[in-house]
C-alpha cells in the first residue's frame, strides 16, 4: 500500500507520536523500529526512500493482528490519508464496479472506511448482511483492452474514496469481487439470488478474460447453459475447471524453474500457480501449495539515479518489488522461490488470506461469522474471527522456534537456511511465518 508522507509528521511528529502511543500500550518490543527522521531538507530521491520506509513500517505493523486492530494505529492512518490529500469530510458519490463492468453508485462520506463502503454497496445491491463477509473491495487499474490489473485489496483502515481519487487517474477503479478461495463456500453465496448473480457475473468475466482454463468442449457446454440462463448449473460446471476462482496477475519474472523466467502468476485454491511458455509455444505450469511454504516476504528497493540518469529500463525512483517464499520441494529439501512483480504486495496479501482461510476452517469458524460489526462507532471482530490470528513475523530463522521443532522429525535432513538466503537484502522482521505449514503431513509430500 502506498502512503504519502503526512504533513502532520513534518510539523509535529504525529507518525512518531502514534508509534510512541502504540509502544506504551503494547510494549516496546512489539513494534518494529520507526524510520528515523533527518534534520535537513530531503532530495526527491530521499523523499521517495523515506516514503518507502514508512510504507514498509505500516505494512509490518498491519501484519500483527493485535496492532492491526488497534484504534490508535487505525485512527492515525485514517487521519494521515485525509490530511495528506487535504480531503475534507463530506458526502460524495463513489463508483464501484462489478466484475462484468456494471457500475454501482453509492453515497458515502470521504472519511468512510472500506467496511462502510462495502456495506453501502451491499445495501444498494440488496445483498444480505450475512453474505457481506464473502466479498471485498479491490483497487484495480483498467487497461486499454478493458482488462483489470489488480493493485491491492482495500484494507480495513483505508478510505476508499481518498485512495482512488488521490491517484488522479481515470484508469483506477474500485471493484467488488468475492474474497474467499475455497469453492465449497459457493454454496452459501448461491443460496441467495443477489449472491448467485454476483458469483455468476464474476465467473463469466473470468472465463472471457482467459483466467479460467477451458477446453473447446467445456466452452460449448458453458455456452449452452448460458443461453438457458441456468446459472447454478453453469457455476457447477465452472467449479470443475482449472483456475476457477483464481485471481490472475500481470506477466512478471521468476527465478523458477530458471533465472529471469517470464511467468504469469495466479492465486487460488490454496496455491500459487506459475505458468510459462516454453519454446514451441508449449504451456507449462508449476503449482506451489501454501501449506508447503515455510515463510515468505516482500522486499522492495528504490534504484537511485547515478550521474543524474536513471537506471536502464527504469524510471527515476521506480520501486522494484519481490515476493520470495521458502518452499518444501521434497521431503528433505527447502528452496527459496522469488517472483519479481509490481504486484508482489498483492500476492503476499493473497497468500495471507489463503492461510487465514485455512486456519478459520481448521478452528471450525465460518466466513458468515467473519463480518466485522460496528459497535459504539468502532469496528469489532466477531468472537469467531478473534480466535483466528494471522501468523506473526518471524524474528529470526532460529530452528529452536516451536513451529520448526514440530517439523524437525520430518525434516531431519533439512538445513533451515538463514532468512537472508535469497539474493534480496531484507531483515528477518520482513518475513511472515506460516502457521498452516506446521500441520503438513507426509501425505502432502
């Protein structure tokens, strides 16, 4: 997520002040170190570097379920968004798109958070309250061909109106899309007419974009069901297709199966799928299950211009993002896989949400109970959701950690390499441990 440096910080140290309050409230060892300020004026490159440091700080804090739910932290973020963009609190009309391009216009406040806007969209569509938790709002960039490039899932503390208008481009839109990965939850959504229509529209759109892999015969069957307006039967058939319900990213580069390999990444069904085109136009696919990822991290760097010129092929101050995950390739071999993509943060968010969904199912929770309710002006999680915590940040690759000890009997021949094993330079606090990895069994190998 991209944050501008709030004016309040340069005047009164508001960012650092909020960090101080959080440290006082939760303890000195809970928060990562706040990026230090400089006394003198910053060059444009230093401003970008400072913004990157603040952005990474926000992301690191937001990964912690305790801090992420802190009203102190969230109120600071809400205030920073409005003050940075100088947006007063007032009622406005906000356009939200459905997957098929249909526009939904809702009246909201500029200060309304994502949950408020999502509820307004659901009310406009007549979607029942108990199904709101199955959907999310996404910030996308519309390409020339009409396809959507996903920028990020809008976070709870975001102000959607401010987020989309601050980009000052008609290319950026807000889209409503289902937010779960397990197609078994489709049954809940399909019970309702509006939910069925939303799911149907998204699936038709994904097929037309080529996100869902369809043979000629399957396409013929789907077309026939479409003509009969047999939406449930259409979805039942679509559920059997490869990449159904997956979110597809723009073409990027990975170091698997070889360095600088052009790939197309898709996320869904508790896995990351990497598709690559081999010589002779043969399509090859590699799948990485989230349950076999020991940990992952997102790293970023801002190439500084040398001699007054930008790096070849890159604009001044362009941020290079990488998603790296340590994967259990076989019973005795862990390997880092790195994907270089501007959408690396979005990929990380997808991984986290897939892990969270697995943990919700493991704990006996349900998506219906994950809807956040507003109590006394503050958003509160349901008891079911409070019980499911996201994996914490790993402080070190220490093999004595409980999560690694549980795997030691299965991975006796594995040397758990240091967090700095990939070529990217990152601290251990950037790494997200994966609780779902703890439950891996021999049958998964």
